[in-house]
C-alpha cells in the first residue's frame, strides 16, 4: 500500500519561479498548484471587450485608474474581487463549441492528466468542464509547471483536433 501524498503549502522563504504573459504565474516545487486551461473559443473577442469595458466602467465609477489601485489596498482588493467574479462568470457561461462536454474528448484530457501521475507529479483532482479544465496538482523534481502544462496542452490539442476533425489552436494561449 502506498503512503498518501502530502501536498505542500506555499513557502514565502523558498525559491519561487515567476513568469508573466497576460497573467502572472507562480511555481514552487513541491507545492499544490491550481491550474485552469480553457478552449480557444471559450471567451470570444466580443466577450473579452465587454469584460475590459466592465473593468474600465468600474474604475470610472470609483473615480480611479488602474495605476492608482496599488496605493489603495482596500480599493485594489475590491477591484480584484469584482474582476475575478466577472471573469469567472463569463467563463462559466459556456461560450464556444464546448467540445469538452463530449465524453470521448473529455477522456483524452483525463487520460493525459493521469498518465504521469505519481511520476512527474501528484494529481489531487481535476474536472473537465464544457470549455475549460481545472487541475489541482503538485509537481515533482525536476518537472516544472511550464514543462508539464505544455506537454498536456500540446498532446491533448493534437489528439482532440484529430478526433473532431479540426485544425489550429485548440487551447487558449494564456
């Protein structure tokens, strides 16, 4: 019988890998990491523009600018809560084709997530939604967040595109 895996908590004194594109990403080896990836069509451009307008409207209603939020911690927290609710609300509306709701497509994602479990990482749980995936995982040395997510996304995109007869990007880049 194998021993249960201990999922570590973030250690502010340990080494942290930080990367930035559209969003900041923090990675610390041996620490539980929550990952979300979504299909390329899950947030259409019109919805993204609406989201950005909503943020600007919020800032205007509160008489502030994005650059000023850092100096007002309460207002910054309030803005982040608003932005996160809006973002996840849009995501949960189920835009796009929602091909992940097909059992055969969802199985490709699930099988891929389970494939190196116990070797490269410890997988706590995951859920495949119609247009996005949530994963709670802890990576083992020397596997990194960047390496493994790239592997999952490339492999599953190729397999899913073959299955559904599609071409081009399957997953959103960020």
